C-alpha cells in the first residue's frame, strides 16, 4: 500500500511538472515592441535618423503582431498595437499611414480614453503636415461631435473659430488687436 501511495505521489509530481504552460512567443514580441516604443519616447527629438528607424521598426512590428495575433490579444493590447502603428508611421514620416491608423484605432476603440487623442492627432497631421484643410476641418469637427466634453474638443473649437485657415498676416493682425 505504501508503495502505491509513493508511486501515486511521484506520478502526480511529474505530471504537474510537465503541465506547465509556456508563454506564447507573441507575448515576448509584444514586450519587445513596448521596449522599442519606450526608446522612441525617450529619444532626442533632434535625432531624426534614430526616430525614423525606430518608427519604421515600431510600425512594422506592431502591424505584424496585429495581423498575425490580434485574436490572441485583449482589447488593451490590440489598441496598443494600432497606436504603435500610428505613432510609428508618424515617426517614419509615413503621414498618410499615420492618419489611417489613428482613425482605425479610434473606430475600433471609440470608448477608450485615448480615442479623442487619436482623432486630434489625425486632424493635426492632416492640417499641419499634409495640408489637407478640408479633411482636417472634418476631423476636428468629428472630434468635437464625438467627444464634446474632452479638453481637446474645447481646444479644437477655439482653434477652428480663431486660427484655422488663417494666414500668418491675419494671425498677426488678430494678435495686435
């Protein structure tokens, strides 16, 4: 009887040791992406070459993870991947892609605390970088409509009413008054 108990205990211990789950490799890839993203955040704004390279790397890694494993990740992780695709695209000076990924992140996660920021970044890029004033205005108006109480919406209202579309001369005249 003692032998049977000992054998049962040994068998139980070995079976427990063999049932350890391994962490899927895509979670390690996600952590690697977080580290690269942190490098981008901490990088010197004047080091354009490093920012560009980090941006390309972040964009490619985040999209690769999103396309291959989005079903395995939770909403917070998927939102992070889309946010990285957008910010990586912007850092890599792929502004049209950045605009698209910011919009996709907002559409996929409209209740996120970051959703108004995604729309604001989209509007900012359309306005200041791509010089697409019509779509920029629509993006600012969408931000105001969807998130009326957010501080970025309030800033956007003031911007549209007082600054948007005005020349430097017109702005100087306003300041002189």
